């Protein structure tokens, strides 16, 4: 076996290889992986959809149960709506929101929802997968 001397080209190559293999960010920008999911209810009518979900954190609210959200399509694949915490309760809070249809297939539709703060800033992002194909029409 060859001896590897510190600061030799072979040593530096080994150090660089070790660094790159242990630091995922060395070759790209920071990213997020979403692995967890929470059950929710969705009523998808095609041009509008409604959600019932639990949210761990929304603005200054923690552990919100039975949050409602409703959206109507304003242009192709773009939806406008609101998210309501403690619906009809004394602590009811309403947040404007927007949604984008990311993808749709025969088996599913994927939405990216942005909940907005009082200044129009995004305070919460939610990704939703719902069934697709046969919409329940109320019209």
C-alpha cells in the first residue's frame, strides 16, 4: 500500500472526495424534503375546492384542529380563497390564501397553497394531494 503524505495531491483528492460525499449542499442549493403527511378532507369540484385539515402552526396559533379552507379558480390552475381557524368560535381567525394546481392526472391533483399574512406575505405553505378524475359537480 502506498503511503499518502499530507498536502500531497493524492491526500488533497481524498480530503475533497470525503468532503463532497458527506456534505450534500456542496453540489447545490439548500432544498426541503416533505415526507410526512396528515390526513385531511377535500371536496374538489374542479373549479373550486374545499379542505378540512389540522395544522400544527398557523401564524401565532398552535395545534389547530378542524381548520377550513375554500378556494375558487380565478384563472387556469390559479385559485383564490381563505383559511379559517376556529370557524364560528369566539377565537375565529381568517387568513387570505392562494393556491396553484401543480399537477393533475387521472389519479390525483396536487395543489400548492400559500396562506397570507396581513401584509400579503406568505406565512404558511401547504402541499395537498387530492383525488382526481371524477369531480362531484354541484351545478
